[in-house]
């Protein structure tokens, strides 16, 4: 089931981005598959399923269309935050972050987070995928098989690497172009700090313990290449595919232990739609567990306390919330010209004695004051500055949780990040900040540095207080419906919800932990795996 890249180009670069989307739905309508969520995973899955004309597919999305310059132009991605294109969640207060609450947005609209992010193409490390395969008990989740999916996804525009990179796939992927000297100096500084340089961020580097490179991006002719545009847009108008925007999934409907359809909310009214084969939830690491819980799948005691009829006791639903915590450190810049914000053109990965084995840290550069409000109040940003943004994923002791606030499908869930609850994560955060400072104060970056602004102290107590006030999210939420075979797992290796027939999950919530960097590309692999699994079961 292939999608020709020239056709996708036409859809992505056309002057008019209008699509003939469904404007109504008959109550009681039936489809073979209902895919809930048109983000990176859901778009891939719906497009792959709809390639078979004998299969009928409904793709439901709570947000609107993607006809927006903020989607087309990746440099405008920050303008999406706080707009109709995001769910603007706010976390519960975190005592480990001095009681702070974090803005915790997720994508909303056709393309989901893949339509509003910074355009980073980051595949995940070999150790990530091999761990998933071991946890799920299925080698098809391992790195070697995942590479086959990535080669099928990509139309790679960089130096040939046929063992790892694909050509002719639906997604045009390229190295960042016209790299600014600030970012080159950043890689030079990282190399001086012991982080070797690689030709690509997604080739051999993703099999190494550390390394830096020019980043890859899903941009072609200045236009963001979204999973929705690449996989679904050309199929809109096919009689077997219906795309229903501005419609919220309330709950999954069951009969005799099997998912039979979904209840939707459209224009303030409930609507029931049936699935003859499968319902697939692709609503992200916050949305998917919320729908599962509203549907009666989760911790039985908590569901009963909310008056929800228990369909399946799965206490892992909503637990294990993983993410990358961002630790921005800032420098005042000299008069040397800086790049135009807002996207880093380079990236580095590394390990250290606090987290040996595979790379657990990732760092980008922002030519702007990309810091938390609390950090900005303590360390006011100069007029000209840049920010190094190291990040790390969380140990189990710092994983968070998603809970229902109530049963209203339009109400946001309660999000407990639990960042830095594990003392070992505090030590790792201090180590990450130390690496950023070593690179930021390196000889290579000296032409750009007037002075270090934050944390600008080597006192351990001061730096730790800085860390607790500086922590923010990279919006890489994962893990809340994780794969596995233990009692805390929510889905099995074939993405089936444990104990339920006809219901699967396909998004980053199934990943046992967040990948080493950004999650759009791994989420697309989850969509490809879901399509592969469903095709095999129907053949």
C-alpha cells in the first residue's frame, strides 16, 4: 500500500489546502474500522487502511482542518501554542518543582502534534526499539524490523545510506539546510566535550552511545510535510474513507466483551457510530487513557468512584506517563548575527556515569530565550541571547499519571507529571546542565557569548534550585497505555487492549518509555505497525 511522493507533494504545496471533509454523520452509521485521532499515528493507520477499496474507514478528529499558515510554515510552530490547534492542558502542582504547574499542550486538528511541532525527524535509538521488542515479547518491534518501516516511510534527500535510509516513501526527509554558524559552533563545542560528530542524526548515530549531527526535518520546499497530508489528504473523497473533524470521542461502546463502536460528541450532541471490525484509539498519551477510562477500562476502584461501569480492570491505564524534561540554560549573545528563531538546526545525544549504556540525554539550541516563566523572573533574558536546551527522559520513580477529573468528554484530565521525584533524576538533571554549560562556555561558542546568564553559579544548592524552577516539557508525552505482558501493561504486542476484543491503541502511549528524542517519527512507526498487524490478521 504505497503513496506516490509526487501526489503527496501536490497536496502539500497546493495553494488551496481545502479538503472535502465530512460535515455530518448519521447516527448508527457503520464502518469496518474507526480510527480515533488524526495525529501522526492515526493518520498513518487510516491512510494505510483506506488504500484497500474493500475496507471502509472513519477517521475522527476533535480539532479542525489544517488549512493554516502556522501548519505550512514550520518556523511559525510556536504560534500554535494557546491556539485552537492545541489542547491547552495544565498539570497538577508538582512539589518536586517548587509547586509549579506546567503548560502541557498536545496537538488538536488534522495532523495532531505532527502538524504543529518544530519539524524534527528523530527515529529513536536502537536500544529503544530493542527494549520495546523485549518488553512486548515480539521481535517485530525491534530495531531491525523498524528500520524496514522507516525505509518505507522516507523519501530521503540526504547522502545515500541504503542500509538505513529509504527513498520513494511518502515523507520527504532532509538534513537541515544552510546551517547557521551558531549551530556549527554548538557541534564543535559538543565535540570538544567528548560528543563525536556524525553525518546524520538518524543513521549510525542511532546505533552509537553518543554523537552530534545536523538534525533531520520533514520539510520540503519550505512546507511542513505532515503525516495527515502525506497519508490521508490524497484519499479524501474516496468512497471508503470518511474524515470527520470537530468531533470528540466520548467513549468506546461494548457488547459481550467486544468493542462495537464509539460514542461521539458533535455540535454538542451525542452520536453513535458502529465498527464491524475494530476501533483504534490514536488520541495520544493524554487523550487515549482518558477515553479508555471513560469507557470503563482502567483501575476498577477509581472508575467506580466516578460512577463508571467497569468493563475491564487494567490498573496501568494512565500510569507510566513519560516525557523529556527540558532544562534550558541561557547565554547573552554578542553582536555576531544570530539565526532567526525558532528551530534548532543541530542536535547532540550522550550518556554519562549517571545513565550509562545508551544515550539518555538530548540537546538542542534555541536562538531565543526559551526558558520557563520562573527562570525568566530569576534570570531576566537579555535583549540578545540564545538557549541550550538539554533534556532527559525519566526513571520509573519520576513517571507521572493521567487521571479523569470527571466523566465529561470535553473536560481535560488531571495530569500529574511527577518530574524529578526520583533523586537519581535530580542527579542526572544536574549532570545535563553541567554538559550544557561546558558546551555553552566552550572555545567554539566564544564568538557568540557575552556572558552566561543562567544558572551562572557553581554552588550545588543554587544550581539545584535553578533546575527545579527551569524544568519544562518537550511535549513528548508517552507511555500511558504501554505494551507489555505484566499486570501494569495495557496492550499486548499486537496493540490489542488486554481482555477486550476489537479494541486497539496506536499512538505514543503504547511505548514503554519515550524514545531518545522527538516522538513524531516513532508515532508514525506505531501507525505503520498497526496497519501491518491488521492487514496480516485480515488476510
